[in-house]
C-alpha cells in the first residue's frame, strides 16, 4: 500500500488532496470492466469459490425493513397503498385479490438500496468518462442498474469496526480508516481479496434502534476517503455499509460525498447503502467466521439510478 494510506486518519482533505486521491484511484482501477465497472472482477471462478463458503446452509438478510412512516432521517418514506380487497370489503363468496402498490425515494437515508454507476455525476461525467448528459428525464441511457440485471453473487466479507473498538457503534462524524480495516481483518481472522463484496459495519442501525432516528443526512459515521485505497489495493468488487458509506459532515473541502465520488465515479464500485448487519453479526459469531456467499438481486428498472435490495448471506 502506498504512503498515502498511512494518512488515512487525517481528519480533513483539501480540494487538491482530494483531486490527487481521485486521480490515483482512477488510474489504479482495473481496466476492462466496461459498463460493469468493478463487477467485472467477479469472474465465474470467483463465484464458484464463493459457493464453497456454503457449509451450514443458513441464510440471513442484510436489508433493513422498508420504512413507511416519516422520521428525521426519512421525511419521504416509502408509500405503500392497498389497492385491492381489504378488511371490510372482503366477500365470503367467490374470488378476490389483495393488491398493493409501492412508491419509494430509492436514495434516501433510511432504506437499503444499491447505487448504480450512473448515480454519481462529478465534473460533468459519470464513471469511465461517460457524458453525464446520458442521464435524461426518462432515465439513464448508460450505466443504469440494468448493468447488474443478472444479479451480483460472490464472496462477502463483513468487517465490524465497533466490535474492533469495543463500542456498540461509531458516533456520527467518526471515520473508518485503513488501519481500522486491516486491524479488523486480523481480529476476525479474515482477509479481503480480489472480487470480494466488502461490508463495513459502523453500527448505524443499532444506534438508530436504541437511541431513535436522527437527521442522518447531516451527521453519520462512514469511511474516510483514504480508506478507499485499501479497496483499490484489494480489488474489491462492491462496497456496502449500514450507513451510506460517507461520513457527515464531510471531511473533504468542497465535496459533500467524497466516498461516493471515489467509489462510484473513480473506481466503478456499486455501493450498497443503509443495510443492516445486526442479524448478520449474530450469525457470523455463531458460525465463527466472517465470510460467506452473498447474493444481491436488484430490480430490473431500465434507466434507473439505483434499486431497493435485500442482500442475502448464505453460510
């Protein structure tokens, strides 16, 4: 790992430092991924190897329950309308159907979702230098969630940073550093390798459950931008977190979401935001391992910049 990694704990990045980091990560990105970006690093060989992680057959979700009531972190919750037969209108005879309809702000601060590579526009471009004008009023014509239409399957690794530090969660504004990630590997006896789906727990969901919701748009724990050098070195294929992966307030001058810019725009990483790992931690501890087969199946929404998801870990 280059000398910049040793600066992972630096609290602030100037605009020039961020530009240099962006350029290094972009140059270091594995070539040949095309519109799939870092997903191209998950080869059939990687999937077969990940399948060998299945031993007990136990499955566990990494998705949070969809929110339908407004809160400090979710002023526009999912709208769930019942459109068919319901109590009070159900006949004792004949056939009827219960039906419903959903409407969701996919990129909110509460519901589990995947960010497509067309989600982040930076300096007028998308990942790979694609013209941002490819995002039209009717949807994105390049790098949409359709890129992942065949699903994402591979070896998942969970690094639990609160567990490492001996706390229930990281407080809003705290950063996960390169040193945290490497120390968590050692503590959990696991190593992140090429093509892995990396999940980093900061304890956001546990804090929300125990203390109540707060304005996560303005205050949350996440990765420090220099931590992305760890992901580049290990050639990670997907990054997921129980927050939105970015710390708030931002550590970077002039960039509100530096991790999103670096991960999606520079490195071509699909991000999984606002997952929940509390169930997964219990299973990892019971199984005594922190790696597993992971399957993510985003909806086929042509032109969409993301999708709600329910990632499944299989042990």
